[in-house]
C-alpha cells in the first residue's frame, strides 16, 4: 500500500473519486457536489485556512487502485477550547481493511502531534458542525445534503484503532401531517392563545431584521456549548447570504415574546433529493438536471438546519406552538410541496433539545457519532459534558 499526500489537482480529483468508487454499487449513496468538498480545502473559500492548517492523503493498493482517503486539520479557533489541544480528522473513507485504515489514521495522528495537538476528533469538518460531521452508525438511509454517509464497518475500523465515542448525534424525522402528542398540543394551544407570543415566517424583503433575530437567539442558546463561539453580525450575515439562493421563506419560522425574538426554526429544501441526479457536478448540464427535477416535484422534503428556543422560554410549549403554526400554514397552502422533514443533528450532550424534538412528534431516524482519540493512551477519556 502507498500513502500519498494530496498536493496536485490530479490528486485532489483522486481524493474525490475514492468515495465514488467505494460506493458505486450502494443504492443509498448520493455523491456530494465536488465543489462542496473542494471548498473545504481552498483558502479562498474557507476562512479557517487563513490561520488554520489542513492536509489530505489518499491510499492506493499494490495494483494502484484507490482504496482510502482522509484529511487532518487544525481549527485555531477551537483547538485549544478543550481539556487538551485537539485537532480534526475527516473525510475518512476506506475499504474494509484495518491495515489501510491504520495507515491513514496514523498519518493524521503524527501530523497533528507534530503541531502540538494531543487528541483528534473525527470524522469532523474544518468548519461548522452542520456539515460533514460524525460517522453514521445507525439508520443507513440516503444522506441529506453535506452530511456524512458510510458503510457500517467504518465504526469497527475506528474503534479498533482506539477511537472512543465522544458524543452521539441524532437526526430526527417527522412528516408535516404528524400530530403533536395531546399533552403537547394542549400546551401549544395555550401559547398560541397568549397575545404576548407571535409566530411568523421569514420575509425576504426584510432579511436584515430576521438575520439579527436569528443571531440573538443563537447566542443566547448555543454560545455556552463547548467549542461553540458567539456568532458575530458578520457571521450571521454570511450564513444568510449562503442560504439566500435556496431559502424558502415559508419554512423558516420565528417566535417572538412581546416582539422580542425567543426562538426560530430554520429549514431549507432538502437539496440531496435533487443533487442525486447531477453526479457531483453543477456544470451547465447539472444545473439543467437540477431545475428539471425540482420542476417535476422531486424536492418534497425539508431539512431543518437549526431549531432553538432561548433558555427562559423553554419548557413552556413555545417550540410546539411554533411547529404547530408552521405546520398549519404549510398544510393549508396546497402550493407548498413539502411532505416531511429531517432535522439537523442534536447531540446526546443536549438532552433538553432531544426532549423538545420528541415533544413535537419526531423520532430518531439516523445516528452519527463523533469519536475522539487521545494521543496519550494512558490518559483518562472523558465524554462530551452534558448541557444542564
């Protein structure tokens, strides 16, 4: 076997093709857009590379066949927010061969160790947790946009190497027509009847206001999570700018208490339902396929990017009221095509949000795991702390 650093455009293409060749016979596999992966490693596209570092490798067997790939990176913004300096391992794909897997993982460990890291998390992304984060360990359904999909044996490869589960990530699912449990519906109706609360979907003509509302709620609810920093105005604007070409204002909802933002539910059309027809390429032909399949109604699913209620309004039924208001609006408008929704993952370190997801009638559909490997094998391993 030969370990090769990716340092030419041709090798970067090989890096993409490792996964394509491994999964060519898997009916659930959807090829990611090439540009979405390339952009992670492009300093012009990924601002974290201006101060951080990244490296990629591929592995070929003795016959020259591509049999594995991996990336290692250091996010300078988060590396030192843990008990020990921690880097990242991601974009791991490999045939079912422990020797090949060890070759890839050793390369990550040694590279990170040389740069002062004492642990590595993986598979993760050099970026936010909403993309390419975690190993699929249960619910091997088609992947949603920019989420990892892999064979079941991957967990054995990582655990045999010495990785341990740092936290589990749950993707919840519900249909638009699913009813809320009676006790939750009662709470929702009480909130809906309270004139201090109001619920409305995003208005693209006033995007700046909703961007700031989103930022305020996010910072109240997420900034206390380990490894998560407060969101700046520029970051919030950047997120909305990224979403703008694909957003559907009818499925992005906000909750207000006396006109102050206290919650949001941000969903977008589930793009992989459309991207599965373009074979990773959004060239002219790919765009035509995308438009055609969207026109014929292939995009009937939503993907919930983020959902949150500020701490002081949790456990009051606000989340259920917002979902109820959104559901009634979608069901009552025959021009809105959506049937179901998968929600961006919730970590097992956040039992409050897991409970919220269950209270609105959703169920666990997929489970991913973020693993951690401590370079000092005598050091005590600790799971991600629970958010109380």
